[in-house]
């Protein structure tokens, strides 16, 4: 049997914290468990076969598949007597909700092989190994999301469109934004996109953007002492006069008066 584990520092990262990784070419019949983990542990099977048991269920697992060990679950796995498996594993603590795909016990995802091969290659990296490993885990999450989205329901797709649009507006509000252009980026008809967005948020995309810009401007005036001109420019209003008019319509006072009152 050939087993290699990467030596890692525990950086105690908040969202994804890698704590274990390695690979093993198992002997015939080699087993592990019953065991219980306090972190997420994924094994990608490169070759060979074996069995994986969790939650009273048993699975035959082969090349291109990942068996998933979640925190607090008792598991047992064993290599085949005739075709013992070779797998690469990665373990991590997760401060985020568990990706939907990882709620399955076994995944078939041959596209993940380059990610896991990359994890093995980190044995050549000394400084920053933990951050590189973290990047590989995020790359894997991206593949899992793509795989999940491929079979998603219409309602899930609608939520995804709206989420992407909100993220774009909330990070790019200071730029010139066209609702029609945003709809095109999402490959949606503008009218259909606006209906989806309003149904989810209660506001049209344009109203959402306007309110967002004015809220950001108000914060710049109140908390950072910026001038109306600076607040206007930083919030996506190249014209301070139109900004002041919109601001007074929203807050009932001019930007200067709002700042003076310390609202």
C-alpha cells in the first residue's frame, strides 16, 4: 500500500478551511472505519473499485466517482479484493452552507479529475500550499455548481438569474448600467428579465438600482463626510444636479441638508 498525506497548517479560514489532503493506492481489501469525521472529506476514485457505506446504505464506487463523508456521519469504506482503488482525497471545514451536490453520498464527476490531480501536485508546493488547496476546493465547487445547474428546475434557474443580477448591480452600481444590457448578459428578454426580478425583489431592476445608488450616496455623506459631488460620482451619478433632485425626492431633503442633520 502506498499512502501520501500533505502536511498542512491550519489557517482557520472562515469559509473554506483545508485541513487534510493526500492519495493512496490501496492493497486488496484494505478498509477504513467505521469512523466519524468533524469535517467534510471527499475521495475521488482515479482507478479501481471499492465499496462505501454511510447512513445504512452501501455503494459500489469506481473511477470518476467521488464518495462524500459529511461531518458527524459514521462511514466505512473498503477496496475491492480484485481491483483495489487508487483515490485522492481532500478534507476541509466549511463555514458556508454545504453545496447541494455534496448532500449526495456518491457523485459521478469525471470532470473533477484535473482538480484532484492538481491537489496531488501540491506536494511540490511548500509556501502557500494551504491557499492553493483552498483554490482547488473552490474550483471543485464550481464544477459541482455547473453539474447541479444542468439539471435544475425552472424556479431554481429563475432564482439564479435574479441572484446574479442583484450581485452585479450591488457591485457595479457606480458604473453606467443598462437594464437591457444586463438582460442580454443573462441571455434573457428584457421584459421577461424585469418580470422575474420584480417578482423576486418587489422592485423593477431600474428602481432597485436607483434605490441602491441613493443608499450608497447617503452613507458616503453621513458616515464618510463626502461632498454631494463626490457622493454623486461614487454612486453612479455623473450629474450632481440630477443626483440632488433624486436624493431630495427619496429623503425629503437636499444632500447638504441631509448631511447637516446627520440622519
